């Protein structure tokens, strides 16, 4: 792992989400390299938290495809290809367009009710 992990504590988020966001950003910025093992004890020590939020964050990262679990070995940072990134960005763009359409429709509906 390159450098130190810096956790941005948010008073309004559960600790597991703060840890998740910290690890996610470290992976996306390349501070944690593909294939690098995620050791719960070491991560907990670096972030100053217990292993429980680390474990929960790793599970969420696995669901996002940023971490893979290897039986009897543990978690490691996934290898993300350029195609994977394009696919993710394409899905995000589609979701954003859909959200914008729904918000626009809701605003029109509200404006029509007031008139």
C-alpha cells in the first residue's frame, strides 16, 4: 500500500461507511494496487478502528467489484480493466439521465398542481 490511509470522519455517517469510503477512494486512486491483500488487522490499526467496520467495508467493496474474496486466503484488491471502468461509467451515466428525467417530471407535476 502506498502511503498512509487518511480517514475523513463524518459525524453523520456510520463508521463502517466512513471506512468503506476511505478504502474505496484508496483503491480508485491507486493507493492500493490490484492484487494487494487486504489484511483486517493491519487496516484496523492504520485507521484506528476495530476489525468489524473493516470487515463490513470489505464486504461492500466486494459487492462493488473492487475487492475479490479468495477462499482460505482473504480479500484482495480486484484487477479493474479499462473496459470495466467504461461499463461502470456507462451505467452511472444512464442512472443519472434516468434520475434527471424523474426529477424533471416531478417538478412539472408539482408546478401543474400549484397552477
